[in-house]
C-alpha cells in the first residue's frame, strides 16, 4: 500500500492559505470552504488518471456518514485507489459534501478532526491486503469476517492454568472437530451476551444449533469464567 498526503492549504488562492470561513446564519465554529476541497479532489483524480491508476473512490469521513462495518472494509479493500478526506472545524460546506462518492463514520461519537478516523479505516484496509499479515487466515477468522456479524472466539495461550482459571479442556485434547465446534459455539454465545443486536438467529444454520446444544450439554460454569 502506498500513502500520499495532500495538504488542503496547497489548493487555496489567498496569501494566508485560508481553508475555513465563518458560517452563514451565524453560530459558533468555522466551516471548511468548498473551493479548496474541489480543487484538491480534482488534483487527486487527475494525478491518478495520468499515472494510469484508477480514479480514486473519494470518502468524506464524518460522524454523519454510514457506520463503518467489516463488510464495507472488505469491499473497499478491493479498490485500487481510495481518497480519504479529513474534515475539521464544524464541517465542510454542505455543497462540497456532494463531491464525494461515500461518507463514512467510524462510530457514533465526535472526533476533533478526520485524521484518527482515516487512520482507523486505513489500518482496517491494510490488514486485508494479501501478504500484510503473518498468517493470511487469521484475518478470515476475526470478528465480523466472511460477511458474518459474529465476534471471534475467545483465545488462550500458555500456561494451561492461570490465577485458578483453566483453559477449556476441549482446546487441549487436539480433537479439531470438537475444537471448531467449541469455538463456533463460543463465538455465537459471546456475541449474544454482549451484542444481541448483531446476532441474526435466522442466519444460524442447523449445524450451529446442534453445536450450541452440544455446548450447553457439556457446559461447565468454570469455563464461562475463563
Ligand atoms: C468536530 S468534527 C465535526 C462534527 C460535525 N459538526 C457534526 O456534528 O457532525 C470535525 C471533523 O472530524 C471528523 N470526524 C469527527 N467524528 C468523526 C467520526 N465519528 N467518524 C468520522 N469522522 C469524524 C470529520 O471529518 C469532521 O468533519
């Protein structure tokens, strides 16, 4: 992945390189002027096309955008070129927002500027690039991967007992079929406990229900505490 940083002030025309102005209608805070935004976007598109690359998918990072989900990360990771626009102050002029292909939010909270949001999205995209992770399979087993809205399963390492908490027996016995079933059951149960809004029961398969039934038949209180 290659990063290129564009400074909006390079697309201003006044001596002070001004990118913001007072809001029409009054109120506190400043608003980002539309002209430098448009010039910067045109510059990025021209630069890309003249180097033979695809026109960038332009994204305005804003708390008013569509909430970033792993599904969109996977779709965006297949794009050749992405432009992330970091806002500041109150917002960019509303008319300039229409210049972007997408508006994305990284969460229902407000940051001071778009840079941390751009870093979040860039990191999520980088780890989808083949070769970026030590083991490519690890990202396929992560929470929300493969189009599912499930958490990852819990993970354990040595020692097998720590502070009176034991690693679940099933993970120690080397029976891969049982381990896969156990992990699936825990992923479903953990999602159900913390984010019941994510879990779509109708998307669980018959095998999932069998696995869950088996899990509850073998359920030990001590396992849940670990
Ligand atoms: C102080 S915020 C502006 C918030 C705006 N007045 C509102 O209430 O929607 C300044 C900039 O930070 C970025 N930003 C803040 N929160 C964000 C979020 N949750 N996701 C993505 N970008 C965010 C945006 O680029 C935004 O233009």
